[in-house]
C-alpha cells in the first residue's frame, strides 16, 4: 500500500481493495479521472490519494466544491479575473487552475455545474489554456483534473443537462466508490479508526448489541454520517458504547425504510408505476444479497427470508447472474 493514512485505506472489503488496486495502476498517468459515488462515501479522500501517490505529488492539490455554487462564482474561482473585469475587481486574481499548475485539481459535484461553465471546462481540457475573466492573453496550465459526481452523468447527458463532449473528456477513467451499506465488513474497522481519532487517550469498547446495530444500519450519509455519529458518541461515552447510547434512527431503523433505502432509483425516478417499482426493488435486493453472499444462493436466500426455490425462481425471472449457481 502506498503511504497515505486515511480511513479509505483501512478497508478489508474486496470491492474496495480492487478499486484501490485499480487506482494504483493509473495514478501516474495524466488522464482525467471521474469518481462516482453517493454523498459521503469519501470521494475527496480518494482524490487526494490519487494526487499524493502520483508523479504530481510535489505540486499543489487544489479542491473546489461545486454544489449549488452560482455560475459566475464558479467561473471566477476557476479562471480568475483581470484587474477591472468587474467594478469590484481592484486587482488581478489567479484562478484555481493557475494555482494548481503542475499539480492536481479536484472538482467535487461536477454534476451541479451549469451548462455555460461546462463549455469553458471543455475548452480548457482540449487546449490546456485558459483566459482570466476580462483577459485577452491565453495562459497555459499543466494540471490534472479529477472530478466527482453523485448522480449518473450518462442520464444527465440523455436529459441534456450535461454536455456529452465534456462527459467523454472527464470520464476517461471512471472509478465507482461503493456506499457503506454495500461494504458492511468495513464498519468495525471504521468504528475503531474514528474512536481512536476522537478519544486517543481512552479505549472505548462496544456492546454486541450496539455493534450489531451499527453494522446493520443503512448509513444513508455513508462514511461522513458514521464519522459524525461516532464523534458525538465520543463526547459523552467514557469507556463503553451500549445500545441505548446510539441515536434513535440507528437503534430503531424501520424495516420498511431499509427496504426503500435498498434501491436508490425507484423512488427518486418518479416515472415508475407500482409494478415497475416492485420489480426494481425485488431485483435490487436479490442482486445485493448475492453480492454480499459472494454468489452463494443458499446464504442469499436466508438473508432475505426466502426459501431457496423461491429465491432461484426470482433470480431467473429477473435474469440476475450468479457466480455460483
């Protein structure tokens, strides 16, 4: 493992380990990288890992969150401006692309970028040159761009909310980061990591009930939510975390809510009828049970409370592949 101490790299999960191995193979190239994953999965940590372990590690690492940022502010932050470009522009301001010269820039939530800024980003990627706002002289910049998206950019392209040409430019190497609920085997290690970080002077243990609740919780906010929960617990727990110490949403998560959270498309889409939603939920749950059980249908059926024959029938109905049929 290359040297970077962070929670993303204490993972024992096979999917995460395969992802990190894939990242290690491309860090020294200058290709654009797109990190895809839900909010809170650790995309910024992965981006920093890419920079720190690459040949650009001696250069700057610059990051900018684009979520809900107005177009004019994004343009000024990225490209800078010349003196007099605005009534308030009393001096030259370097943009973040210039600041990141010889290093890497991480643009978080690229799916939130307005179309007019997407055009400017595409031009920069194609030419490696930029103009400050109000400027007439092109500025050459050597920078590697790492972007992240929480939504499926292909769907945004189809809806004409994201430029196809920009998508192909930033999607040279796509890296998908799985949500925490799909790598529950990492949760105990993360708990230990955070508790040591927040209370290094004490050894805090967990009751079996509290550990089971933390592992079975769906963690909609992913690693970021877990970090906040454990920080809160570390403030008032002296040496042992019991079930009653956990937030109510973790102690008493509704099974129906777990079912709904298992699929991130059905209820977000808004275009599916009842039968389509049922199909989406069933197929999603069966596929996830198989992944967790590493293709073992008997274990997967048990996790869902189904007989093996019913599970097999549904798997065949939805044409879900199985590694060990």
